[in-house]
C-alpha cells in the first residue's frame, strides 16, 4: 500500500516538471471574498469505478464486485490560489458474485468523497494537482439474486488519495483527467445473516471530462 501511495505521488510530481513546458495562460482573476465566483470550479466527468476487492466469507471463497462506468460531477472551492477542497457526487450499480460463480445480487453505491488538494501551477494551461481526503460510501437499492434472500450491504468510511490535472483551453474551459484510490471496508450478508462477508472494496476511481472555472 505504501508503495502504491508513493507511485501516485511520484507520478504527480513528474507532471509538475512537465508543466514547465507549457506557456502560462493570461493571469486568472485574483481570489475575492469567500463567496467570490473565482473560487469555484465545476467538472463533469465520465467515471470508471474499478474495485480492487478482497474479502473473507464465512462459507468460504470470496466476493467479487463488478466494475461500473457512470457520470460524475464535482465542485472545487479554492481556499487559496493553490489549496482547494473538492467534493464529488455520483452513484454506480455493481454486480456481486461469489468466486464459485454464483450470482449474489446487485447494489447501488453512492461514494461522496471530500479531498483537500494542492494545485501546483494553477496559472498555467497545464495545471496538475494531488489530494488526500475521506470517503463515506452509502449502499442502497440492494437487489438479491434468485436463490438467495435479504442481501444487505453496510455503509462504510474510507480514505482517499488523488492525482490529476486540468488542461485549460482558455480562461474558463479545460479538460480534466483524475485518478483516485479509495480504501474502503464494508460488511455484507445474505439469507438473514447466515452468509456473511467482510469486504475490502478499495476501488480505483478513474475520471475524464470537462472543467469550468468562473
């Protein structure tokens, strides 16, 4: 896990070096008061949710969680020229299967994630950033597969690391690529709790889309 963290951060630092190759944009407006529009940035992204799960099941085997591709929106608020907070919103439906091949059901996951970011060169056309924060994943809409009953997946807190960049086409519009890694543990059960699993979902959230700053 530590090596994974280092790889993400090193990739981001490498992006900072590459940013010196890009010509700065015209100076962006100075940050105003706490509700000044210059402090806000919106993004709309296509988000790939790729669990990297491991699990322990009381009947043996393990639980597999399917990938998902969903729309996602986020809001970024700049506390200073370089430091910002980002909250993301999106929801995804995942298939749950057992390693034996049995279909267990489906569940919707709403994973709001709040990160504190550092933007290295916000004045440049190429503007990389790194971040870290917390996640609270809400599980809902469980749909139990035939042959089982009462699928229940608990909510869970997690932690997140993030790296990404904006490429600004002009003062307002840009392209964005963003990667987050979450560490998230949840409990799941079937058949009135007779089948139980402790699942580390640990998903990658890989997003690409459009950025807008006011």
